[in-house]
C-alpha cells in the first residue's frame, strides 16, 4: 500500500504527501544544494534513498527518511534528462 507520494513545486522543494490525510508530511528545500529546476526524482527503495536530478546538471542523493544530503553526481559535461535505476545493475 502506498502511504507517501513525493512531488516537487516551483520553488524546487521536494514534498512528501500523506495520502490518507491529503497533506504535506514534510518538505525538503535546500537551495544551496538543489539550485535549479527539479526535472526528475527516483526512489532507490532497497537503499532507502532518493535521487533528484535538476537543470544545473547535477543529481543529488538524499536519505529519504532522515532527509539528509548524501552526495552529488556532477554531470556538467553532458547534463541529465532522466534518471534510470536498477538494483540489479
């Protein structure tokens, strides 16, 4: 059963929604790390992480439950259009 839905907004905040009560449970809005428009997010379920791609050509990885920053993957040479992830590869 899905309990949380994750979205973004025009301020580039990551919002986790409580679907039962239809309200935001928490928000992640770190303008020092996510500096541009969020274009994609991927949940890395087995690691309990979330990867966030933005137009500043970076993918940031966050601990989903503690909402703490883990690392940045800099893709300045080419940029990012979409995140794909596989636990097997």
